[in-house]
């Protein structure tokens, strides 16, 4: 995709600053999203899907989440 210009900016980074429960299994994670060397504060809603034992790492739990996030390209 031309917007990302992956050859010049090969990495997108998200650093969480916290999260909060909105209702039931619905949460929002807040953090800094960096695209094309520009960092913006974002809030991303997600639905907690549960936890299970990691199938290949005994004693390790993994969590599932459903996330849909659309960023406005003109923000970066």
C-alpha cells in the first residue's frame, strides 16, 4: 500500500500506556502508535475472547482478543 511506504518506513510500533474495561468483555487499550516516524496517542477498542494454555509452552497462558481499528491516513 502506497500510504505506508514500507521501503522507507518498514516498522509500525504500538506502545500501550494502559487499558480500561468498558463493559463485560469490552475494553479499550490506550497507547502511542508510531507510523512513518510520527507518534500519535490512540485508543483502540477490543473484545476479550478468553485465555487458554499455550499449546507449545507448558505453564504459559495466552489471551485472545478481537480488535478492529481503522486509522485515518491523514493523521500520519
